[in-house]
């Protein structure tokens, strides 16, 4: 095989081509990235020459004719993206959900550019400068996306804060209603016992009165707690975002 790519002598042609094929087929590197990565100082490999090389020497779905035989061929599948959960899942899209996915994608892109920059350091100053420029440009996009995401999250944060405040007020109101009802019914029970001790009630009458108190106290407690909860909800309606 006569490769279309022209590498300077001493680069280890077979090894270089094998790694080039790995980066394209397994890591999904673009032709532009491959041309930049495998261009040694003083010798620029064009993107078009990389494309011609793959068209003539690497069949679709195959790994490489020079690859070692123990390597398994890659599975032809689309790489997953951060936007996959938003497509075709019946999820209700909101600006917050889309912005969160977009922000995560920008962060992932920054990570890839940082790796590209680290690989270019000491090997190709020009490529490192280009990677740094891409990093700064993408970082500016990230700052803009984070600002928009913060604004999109505010209604949700305000709602959760309001729900927390309402829950606390409702718990306190119900506790007060319980205490009030218990105090009133305890006073009635004490009155019945005092009447019995003063011989104003027979034992059977005391039992019937306690049973009535038990039923009345349960109904009175439920009524007071419900009213307290409704009062808190009515007062909170105007504060919900």
C-alpha cells in the first residue's frame, strides 16, 4: 500500500498511520483535528489529503488494513450526546431543561479543547495557540450560558422557597390548633372527673361523658387542624411566584 499522506522520514510510518486510523474510527476525531495533530513542525498535512487517504485505504465499517489482527472492529453506532434525553422521550421541554443540556455540552467541549491544548504543548506551538483561542471563545459562550441558566432557574428556586415557607407555617398552625383543642378537651375531662368526685355523677354517667368527650375531641381536633391549614394556604396564595 502506498499511503497518500506524506510523513517526513523517521516518524515511524506504520505506527503513525495506525494511530491516525484509531483516532478517526474509535475516537471520532475530525479530519481537521487529524491534520493538525499529525502535522510535524515544518510539514503541514492538509485536511483534504487526510480525507483522500481514508477514502482510498479505509473501507466504511472497517478498522484499518494495517491494524493488528487481534483488534476487534468498531461497532458502527452514533456516539451518545447530552441532548439524547431531550429527543423522542416525550419529555416536556422547558427553557431550563434545554439550557442545562446546552451548558453541560459547552463544558464537555471545553474539556475536549483543554485536552487538545495539553497534547499540542511542546509539539506544535501553532496548534496550541489555536486550541487556546478556541478555549477562550468557548469559555465566553459558557459564561453567557451560565448567566441564562441562572435566570431560568430562578422561578423554580423561588417556588421551592415559597413551598418551604408555606410548609413551615402550616406545621406551626396545625401544632397550635392541636394544642388549643387538647387544652379545651382536657379541661372538660377534668370537669367531669371533679363532678364525679363531688358525687354529682354516677360511675356510668362518667363513663358515658368520657366516651362522648373522646368522639367530640377527635372531631374538634380534625376541624381545627383543617381550618388552620386552609387559612395558611389562603394567606400564601398571593406569595406564590
